[in-house]
C-alpha cells in the first residue's frame, strides 16, 4: 500500500497514481469544475476574477482547467488567451492549432525509424596493394 496525505485536505489515502488528491477532493474539484463550466455558459462575458469570486474557486484552478483544455471561452470573452509559442489568439489550451501541428510533426520525425544508410560500393583500384614510403 502506498499511503500519502492529500495535498488539498491532508487526509491519508491509498495513492495509486496521478496527483496526490484523495477521492473526496477529486469529486469536490469535479463539482467545482461543472459549476464553473455552467457559469461560463450562462455568463460568457464574465472576467476571470468574476468567475473565480462568484464560484468560490481559485483563479489558479481555473487557469489550470484552461491549460488542460477543459474550459473554452468565446471570441467575445474578455478573457484573452495567447499561444505560448507564437502569440496568436486562442480560445483554450496553451498553443494554437498551427503550433500544435508543427510540434506534433517535429516529434513524429524525431522518433521516426532511421532509414538504412546506403553504403557506397568500394571502388577497387588496380594499384591496390601494399605501399611503402620512401625515406
């Protein structure tokens, strides 16, 4: 058994993997997420501070959900997100579609199987053999 303390409430629980949060806190976070998601749908022009205050959720938690692409904002939202790579305007996540595609292509080519190297045929010289240096 791998017992750990919950990083949110401090209670001991059997940690299997992932974040060190107990099942009760995971449920509470998921309930908060659903509440925030519904609030954003009902109030698409709300600011990040207003969303956090009205739902009693930290701004940091909301930003994490945005980075995880669990929350998306409309184009008319006062919350403006920018691609961390090129600075383009995005609605959710950390990167725009163009940068994601570019990174995926770079990663795919990095892990592609290496092509066999073509060995040049050894040219045989008629004068091949042992050579001596004159001293």
